C-alpha cells in the first residue's frame, strides 16, 4: 500500500466529487436542492453530495494499555514524524483527538471543578484493605495527578472548566510527565495541516483504568462511534490481565466487525536468540489466549466480535524509522541505536526495507478494508447510486417520451376502427395493472404481518433471556457480596449487550427478512406487469421500462433506509433502556436506599427484581416493527406513479387528442417526427454518458 489509508479515502471522496460535478454538467443533477412540487425534487443535488462528503467524519480509535506503543504507532501511521510523546503513566494519558487544521496547534480541555473535586476525593482514599488491582491503580494515578497539580499553584482554579489553545510544540506541557498542565488536562485536540486528514478523526485513547470516570466515559463514547478500532497489544507481554480487562469491559461496546488486533514489537520474540518465535506462532498464541478467555467468560458476544479479528504483528518503531528523515535518525542517539539494532536483526539496508519489515502496510490495509465496510454504503454507494439513478431517470424519461411520441405517430396513421381497438387495449391494460398493484399491496401487507409477528416473538425471547440473567445476578450474586457496586457493572454489561448487540442484531435480521419478502412480492408483480404490457402495448419497450422502475425502487430503499434499523442506531428505539439505566443506577422511585442498605437487603433484592420485571413486561416491539416498514408506501406510490400516472393515463389522453387532430394530421405528424428525431439524439447522447459514468463509478 503505497498510499496511506487517509490518502486513499480522500482520493475516493475526490473521485466522487468529480463524478457528481460531471453528472451536474450533463444535467442529471440540480445544482441546489429543489423545493416546491417538481419532477426533480427527489433527485439529490450537487450541493447535497458535496456537503455529505465533506461533513462525513471517519473515526479511527486506538486502544491499549500503557507502553504498548500507541503513540509511536500514531506518529508513524498519521504524522510520519515524532509528534506525540509517549504516555508513560496514567497521569499523562489524556484522550487525544487528531484532525485536520490549517496550521499546527492544539486545544486542551481542562477538567471541570466537579471533576477535579472527584479527582481529589479519589486521591484521598486509603490503599489499605483494597485488594482490587484496578482500584489501586486508579487511586495511585489520582494521587500522582493531585501531587503534580502543585506546580499550578493558586492559578489552578482559574483553568478548571476551560479550554486553552496553544502551539503544537508545547504539547508536552499537556501530556508529558513533567508538563505544567498535565494534572488538569482532560483531553487534547491536535490540529495538523495534512490534506488527507480532512474529514478524519484519529482518537488516541487513554488506559481504561482512568482515575477520572468522565474521561473514561469520553473514551467509550468515541469508541461507540468509531468506524474502526485498533486494539494494540505488546508482544513482550501478550494478552495479560489488563488486556483482558480492556477487551471484556470495553471492546464489546465497539460493535461487531470493528475491532482489529495489532501485536506491536513483534521483532522482540521474533529475534529472540534463545527462543525465537515465528509470526504465525505469535499470532496463534494471541488467538488461543483470546479464545480461552472467551470460553472462561462464556461470552458468545465477544467471540462474535473477535472471530474475524486476525492479529497483525507489527513494529511501530520500525515504521517510524522508515519515514523519519535519515538526518534526524543520525542526529539522535536513541533513533540511531534503534536503526542499527533493526538493521542487524533483519539485514536491512534501506528505509523501504525497514517499512516492509515493520508491517505497517498490513495494518493500513486492514483498517482500509474495515473502514470500507462501514463507509461504503453511506458515504460512497448511496451518492453513486443516486447519481446513476438520476441518469437512469433522465434516460427513462427520454425513452418514455420517445415511446409515447412513436405511439402518437402510429396512432395518427391508424383508421378510426383500429384507434378504437387501441383505446380499448389501453383501458384493459390500465384496469389489469391497477388490480395487480392492489394485489401487490395485499401481498406485502400479509407478508409483513408474519414478519412482524415472528420478529415480536424473537425480540421478546431475547429480552426475556437478558432480564433473566439480570434477575439471576440480583437474586444469587448480590446476597453473597452485600455490595451493589459489585453487581452493578455486571448488570450494565448485560444491559449494554442487550441494547448494542442482541437487539441490534435481531432487528437487522428482521429487517433483512422483511426486505426479502417484499422483494419476492415485487418480482412476482413485475413478471405479471410485463406480460400485461407486452400483450396490450406490443410496440412498447416493456423490459427497459420495468428495469428502470426496479432501479428507482432500489434507490428509494437505500435512500429512505426503509429496512435499515441502523438509521436509529443511537436511539432507544424500544423505550426501555433509559428506565433500565435508572433501575441499575438506583435512581428509580422507591430505590433510593438500594445501593447502600444492608439491613434491608432482602427487601432491596425484591424491589430491584420487581422493577426489572416491570420493564421486562412493558417491552412491546410491535410499534417499532410496524413503523420500520411503514415506508413500503413509497414503493407502492412509485409503482402507481410510473405505471398509471406517467404511462397508461397519458396514452389514453393521447387517443382523445388524436381524434381532434385528424384535420391537421400531416402537420402534426411532421412535428412529432422532428420531436422523435430530437429525442433519439438525446437518447444516444445520454447512453454514451451513462457508459462513461458507469465506468468512472467503478474506479
């Protein structure tokens, strides 16, 4: 991969813009969105395509524990320079967001006053009687941060809750171990003037044992919207307890198919003199450890997330050396030492070879492939389909106009008795097509009722299963510990799994089933409709006409998200998650004592179970399922419009016009022949345009 993933995405965007501008030049697309009642109001405009391309943001998250090489990887992958300092402690691991800017600069976000008070409370906790390593690390990190804040003196309060812009050269003051502002820095946004970063956000996440809950939540929010997530492991410490914690407590929220596994510093075990390991052995070890952890945790969801995430060995250090100027490497004792070691280990003599052995291109290709899965439909496929559909529509309009013109010429030449026969044939075609459309509507309604009924049962079973697990945790695990904080994360994990994975996956399956059923009904209708047109309009090009309608319906399905539950991905589509959060957090009326009260513990168990069951039995997916398919009316309206309003009715009106034009038949035929010639020229021109645009769209 000679180009970076960002350059390739930028190139695709630019090619799409060129395609859209060419389509506008052909007259397929309006320059601006159309308003009012016009024939082109449902056609996407050039302005809308441009806005969509430029406003869409590609988000890539990088996660992993301290010292796994995230900063070095990002320096090589994004900057091709040593911009980011390595985060050596939890104290320095602020969330960093990298995006395009016209000049190099940073904007630091400081903790609010409440968040800083939370920090100080965490730091004041005693380490005695705490056996949880995660809690111990949080307390120690908070203590380090509070201790470091002394350097701000009395000015500390003046920074809290504010943002501060600074030169990028001063980044170390915000994320360096000795930085002036490191103790109060919540996140840093880095603006960098590389064109390929336009529309891109790279998120360098801190460790998940963050002493500030709000910072950890910010990390999780970024990961939820990420198009790709790279989990970085360290080859010298493969898949330890911290890695397991990151994957089991955080990766599950990232979404199926979004996780890549990178094994950084693979050169260490690979070049080990006493026990060298091949790349396949390194990968196999990680795969086995992940599978073992999944089995031990009995987590089918995590298995689904990671089953296609083939680990990728890499060396971020070698990748950075491959792109730094050799003068910079020579001037640095550290870099020159790294260079010498890698050259000796791999027999490297050039930076090109250094890049090859770093395997950074393997990571880039994997990210690019993963990103395309996420972005292809929304960012590229939809606009391209809309552009080509606009061309097809214009072509179809010309073909329809040409067909009607030819019909009119032939009709003008017909004797009255044959004209009567033609009028009768059109009337029969209209009635039969109308009956077929009515039958299509009934068939679709019947099929969707069955889909909704099955979907309701399947969704209820999924909810019942999850709520049974939560009730089991409350009933069997809480009484043992008498500590609600112990079971609360487990309840939240099950809730998140239900919301983000189980319901999401099932609604997608229901949507796919509904689409298949509707497709089957449409295919049957189109076969019958084509037979009717061929019988009663033998000279009309029925195949092309129906093909155009099929293309338009496919576009409308894509544009309207008729069958795509992802359109509501960020919403609580079933209306139970907010209530469930309230119960788990103990905020629901009647649960004010749930978290701490041990004396009335059995009562608390009963109250929580009662509240959970109330939510469980209030779950009713039917309204959502019915609304998910309500846009089927768009399909039926399109079919009525195309067959009846735009084809058959104009031909019937034309018969009456011809009867009144008999006296001036010769002149009318000449005009129609001229119009026919003009339409044939237009058809030839747009056919060539379509061939060119179809070829360009495949680039």
